[in-house]
C-alpha cells in the first residue's frame, strides 16, 4: 500500500531540543548569585512538592528578571543568541543533498 505522503522525505533535524527563553537563560547565568537566595528565603519552612518548588523558583526568576537593568538583560540576550547560533551550526545539514554531514554523526558515536 503506498504511503499517503508519497515521496515526501523530511529533512533530518537535530536532537529534539528547543531554544531557551530569556528568563531561562537568565536562570542559567545568575541562579547562584541572584536567584537562589530569594528562592531559599521564599521556600523556608514550606512543605512543597518538587513541582511546586520549581514553579515558585520560576515565578521568582521571572519577577527578578523583569526588574533587572538593561545591561543585565542585554547580557542575557547576547548569551541566548550565542547559544542559538551554536545550535544552528551544530545541527546544520548539507544544503545540496539535505543529508547530515559525517561530523554530525561523530557526535553520537564518539563521546565528547
């Protein structure tokens, strides 16, 4: 029985990942120095599930990020853009054939 998609072959994609949002990048850069003390204080003496703790930490991070200076926000945006560019280069396929380059397969075969 023929496929309903005919000869359609999607281009291979990279590992199922997504780009971080600005607040998530902010967390990566400043969790220990700026966010963790606020989260520790907010959670002190409260019995929460791991999901509730994570939700509270994200809420605090969003609030802190919204009050950050333009300099910190620009730093976060630059780090996020650099991560997007690294991912784009890593997942780039050969434009002529639509196939992955051998270097991409090495990443899965040879531990780095």
